């Protein structure tokens, strides 16, 4: 019997989000020097969301394990 998705632990459900919150968008705009101080927080320009891909873990060589 398989386990339902909703019953899995929270740590395994961590994913990259497609949409940033308004505060995160403003922070990213400030980092890119596209934010003007005093600007209205509504109608913000689009901000690219970089998806982080997790790489495979490197296997330790047998020589390092012997030492």
C-alpha cells in the first residue's frame, strides 16, 4: 500500500516556489538596483525566480574511508 502525499513529512515537501511574496520581490529589486525609494509597492515589475537544482552528492573514495 502506498502512502498518501499529504501524510509525508514536511521536510520532504520543500520545493522551489514559482511566485515570490511582495517583500521578497522588493528585496530582489533593491539587489538589482531597480527599486526607487518611496515607490508604490503595488504594480511591481516582474522578477525572475531562479530555480535551484540540487546536485547529486559526491561519493567518497575508498582511499579516504580507509584513512
